[in-house]
C-alpha cells in the first residue's frame, strides 16, 4: 500500500494510470545487499526523496525488494534472509 499517495498526487483507490515510472538513470545497478549474512550484488534506487529501495535477483523467476521511508534509514539495517516455510502441524 502506498503511504505517500498525497505527496505523489495519487487519488484514493487503485491506480489505473502511471504518473511516473523509474527511469534507468535512477537505478544504481552496482549496489550491494546483505543476503543470508553475505554481501551480494544488488540494485538500488537512492534518488527518490521519500523512499529508499533495494533489490536483488534470487532466481530466474524471483526478484526480492525492500522499500522503506527515508526517515527510518538511520534506525534500521536492511538485510534479507531465506527461511523455510513452517510445516503444517501433524494431527
């Protein structure tokens, strides 16, 4: 859910049009992310005044991303970890 609808000039409800899109110069393709405790290649968008975004390609069908408000960046460390889905409880 986009928490910045007003700042972006978006109406309430689903967006059926695109006021903007990320252009290639906004993406830093030689960034790094911490994934399972290791520093790995990633891409980041560090040009947006409201949010910071980072992501990486997990496999040919999966891209993992994180987007956080800039105001929180001094208080968090963005890192990714894989986990195994919990098993269903046996009855």
